């Protein structure tokens, strides 16, 4: 193995939810490693991340998409193939957590969460896998959660969707790995994102969570870089079907 195996030069990456949170962190990491990054979001709010990518000497484009629309996903993938000729890497990072109690939770809340957090990753993976097969190379990264393994307050549909992501990752790996498409998931601990912002406004709770890790701190953007690049590069030639907990030991304590 050479250090060049970690390079993503000449790779094209698509990241949903890439304008904020974990998706943005991964967009910056993959772009810095050399990938051309397509950032997809339901909101037209990509200026900041596009500027950051430009400032680090990398290239990216933005596409607005509703990941709950199968037609929109199909059009997005077709458009990227027309422009960039390929999609080598897919990161399914778009997600929501509505944080309703069991008593307040509605069927619409449930369905919306499942559609965004679980159905969209499945269908988008299926769409991009067809072109990846032709190149006998691809990397699909799903975003799991601590809630893939354990329950937190007021997160029934979120937890169910993230448990599903863990199994979807295994199932997609079983289906596609023989074609050179490696499928894995990253399960972050507590990083500062839109979904965790309320926690980061509560210093006592934040300290409590940090103390539950083996390292005594919560996640930082720099922690996302290494695992993101490794899983998406030629350096990873044999890891597939796995959910890797990037949580400072929180889940192992």
C-alpha cells in the first residue's frame, strides 16, 4: 500500500445533506483529499460550504433536491452523470430528528423520518450502484447513529430509522461488494450539528456526555476526516458491511 491509495483524485462524490453538520464535514474532507464533490440539499444554502471548499483549493457543485421524491433523485443522478460522467462515492447524510414524545408522535412524523433517513439512502444507493458496477468500483457511506444501538428520549422514528440504516448497510454490502462497491456506515457520537445544537447550548449536559466517552470530550470536525477519506479510498479494500462508531468510545463504555 502507498500513501497515494488515500487520494481521491479523479473521484466524483455525491453527498446528501452536504451543506451542514456531518455531511458538510465529510464534503470538506473528501474534497480536500482530491474528490470533486456534488453537494445535495433540500435548501439552497450551499454558499458557505462551497466557499470553504474553494478556499482549500478543491472543487464542488451544488444541486438542490428533495430526497423524499424518487423522481427528483432520478433526475439528480442523471444530471450528475451527464455533467461529471460518473459517481464514484455516495454519502447518504441527509436526515431529520423531530424529537417528539411517544404521546405526541404522529404517523406523518414517523413516515417523514423514515422517508428521509432510510428510504432515500436505499433508493439513491440503488441508483448509483448501476454505474458503479460498470467501473467495478464504488463506495457508499451511510450515516448511522448511537441510536442504531440504543434508545434516547423522544426519538422513536429517528432511532428506528438509524437501526434500519445499520441493517441496510449490511444488506447493500451483501448485494454489491462482489461488484467492487464497498458499503459502510459511520455512527458519530456527539458532534455539533443542526440536529444536536440544543445539546451544545446546555453546558452541563454537554459535559455529562463528554464524560461518558473514553476520551473525555465530544466530537470535533477534525475527527471526521480520517475515517471519511479511508472508507472512500483505495486504502480501504476489504472493509464492507460495517458500522464504525466514531464516538470516542461512548458506545463501548
